[in-house]
C-alpha cells in the first residue's frame, strides 16, 4: 500500500502493513486473500493491457517495451508477474519494510525490478512517466483518494492505462469485507480496512473523469466459498476493478 509523510499518506496505515511485511510471500499467512485474488487480477491486467496496446496475450512476454508502475506494491505480489511478462518495472511503497521484503524476494527469483521507498506524489513531482499504472487495493488506504488518483493519472503517458482495484462503500461490503473477512473468518487482521474509506463506484467514476482519464471498463470481483476462488462478475457491490485510459495525443 502507498502513503507518505505528506499528501495522501496515512502513517497509521503504513505502520499496520509494515508490521506484516515479512508475511507477504506466505500463501497461508495474513496475505492469503491477496494470493487467492492474484490470478484473477493478473489475468484482467494482462488481457486489458494486451487489448489496449494490441499485444498477443498468449505470448510469453507481451509487456515487452512497456514501462509499468506498481504503486503501493507491498511485497511485490503483482510486480514480479508483471516483470515476468516483460514489463520494465518501477514498484513503489512508502513502507521501507515492504520494499526490503520485495527486493530480497525479487533478487532470489532473478528478477530486475526497480523497487523504491517513495510515494505517488514524489514520483509525479519528479516527472516520472509510465505506459501502465497499477493502483491495486491502495486507494482505500490513503487520506485523499481523489488527489491520489490525480497524482497517479498525471504520470500516465498519452494513451496509457491505469488499473484501480478497491472496495465499494456498501452495507454488503461492510458485512463481507470487514465483519466476515476480518472478524468471523479471520482472513485479515482486524482493523485492516476502514469502511468509511471505501470508494463507491459513482465516486470512482467522478474521480477518474476528474483526473482527466476515460473509463474503459468496470468489473466486479466475487468470491465463491465453495470453490475457494475469485472470478470476474457483474456484481460490483464489494470488490471491483476499473481500467482507465489517458487519451492519446491529438484525440
């Protein structure tokens, strides 16, 4: 997750995730839900990116030549697959412990990923530019979500894509993502999420437009307890993902 000493940073959120940093790559640990969720979001990112940039999604390295930013990268659960798909990766997180964990794991896998302990605001101010930005499960942990969206969007090259994944602020999301996942099933440590920070789909649409981007796709992501698997769905009441694009030059 992403944050900092200023801007959209929430020190409490950073401290919470830093305390769990060593467990990022344990599929049965505190990040088990992300490990389960990962195949679905990876496939979505791969397919939407290949469609947008006219790449072959079945080729081994379809992201070759694309510069990607994984903002709020945590332990690198998304960054490593993106690197394997051929992307030039810059992965940022405000937690030094997360970056340390991610860097060591990537080195063990022989992957070249540019991990940085920094924030979206700092990267934007430095003039960084990317073809694709992954903004996944981050926005519900920052202090100013709409400012955060704008900062991220400002780093997109013309014609670039940004992916956002978050939780909808509905009673259903409170029941399933907080009461169910944190207090009953114990999938996540209690206090991981603050329902008041969840982003409604309407707020997301306004934020995307306010950041100068065009909403290309919005899809729900649902969990099936019988198969213990996540899949894309039409239900955006709890988890959802969006794809947004910066218009190409001259359009």
